[in-house]
């Protein structure tokens, strides 16, 4: 069992890329509308769906900063796990403040 701590279900939002490269995917710059399934377990943060799926081990959560902006959860990194470049996810998850606080407790930094 993964030990699910938070399950945000399927949420809509946007992903902003800048010089982003992951295995099998490259985005120079751009913004994409997206629908994702957001899950935090004891071992990792999973952001599933779309072309790029994020499986971020807890020890790597410090590479990401989080905050709530426009009632959306923002998860942003210039050093993403398993990739290079910049990624900025803004997801309309229910209880975004709780998600941001829980992700900070799990190791994410506070975005400025």
C-alpha cells in the first residue's frame, strides 16, 4: 500500500513550461490547459494524466515551491525531478490551502 495522505481527485488547471525537457517530451515555452489527478502518498507526490506525469519522491520535494495563487495550488520548479528547465503547475484542487500546507510539511519550499 502506498499510504495515501491526500487525494485531490481529477482537477483542472494550467502548466507553464520554459525550456522543459523530460524523457520523451520537450517544451520550449508555453502554457497548456490540463486535467490532472493529484495524490500525495507516504513515498511521493503523483501528478497523473497528460503528456508528462510527475512522480516526485518525497526526498526531492525540496526542488519544488508551493503556494496558493488565485485560489489554485501552484507547484513550481527550476530543477524538476527527472527533467530540466522550468515547470509551473496551477491546479484548481479543492482546499488548496490545506494542500499547500501539507506539501510544505512534506518538504516543498514556500513560493515567493
